[in-house]
C-alpha cells in the first residue's frame, strides 16, 4: 500500500506564491519588459497566481503565457512529440519561467529550447513551487517555494483546485 503524506496545504502554497512574488519584485526592480511563462499544465496555474499576486503587490500588470514543451523534449520518441511550436515573442524580455516541480531538469531544458526558438530573451529566471533534487542537468531554480529532499522511489504530486478539485503537495512512495 502506498503511503501518501501532505507536505504543503493550500495556505502553504499561497504563502510560497506570495514569497516568490516578493523575491521576483526585489530582484528585478521593475518588470516593465517582463513576461511570465507557465509550463503546461500546473505551471500555468501557478504562473497566473504569481501574475495576480505581483499585480496585487505592485499594481503592475505583467503578461502571462502558457508553454507546451512536448515537442522540445529529449526523452520522448519523435512520434510522441505533440503540440505546436513556441510562438511566444521573447525578444529582449525578462522571462519568469514557472513550473510546479523541478526534478531532473529535462522539462526546464525543453522549455529553454522552446523559448529560444522565438527570440532572444534578455534573461530567463526559473520559479518552481517544489524542488525535489536529483538533477540530471545543470539547472537550478532562482525562486523555490519549498525544497523537498526525495528518493527516486518517491513521487511528488502538486494538486491545484483548478485542475484537480483539491489543493496541496503530497509525496508518496
């Protein structure tokens, strides 16, 4: 029987979003030419929450885009690569890339490849709700909601009400 343990509840997720929003604002000192990009699926929901929180704090609106990285992945067979090419204009923009869980780094690598096909960003910063370690590539997040050391046998699941009907981060063996 699988053991499932709650690591973050709805309040903890919101506190992490709030903290990351403040860190983004502090680091960037103005986001006039910024773009928030969420990696499908849960990264998009978290990106929209960051967008709303930054707007609430600073009163500035930052555009938010959705990114499907399926066709840019290196760990899938060519027949499995579905989706549309990236058409987000990244030229000279500060990109805040958002995902739910950072694990091996392969999804982020795919996202970087996608973003670079449609322009040359000024910079790309990575925000993740959970960093669980076990990187296979030299990628690290600039903003982390929670570091959760895990084993390869465990899985971390982020649930968001918009998609899952519940809210929380769980770990299971």
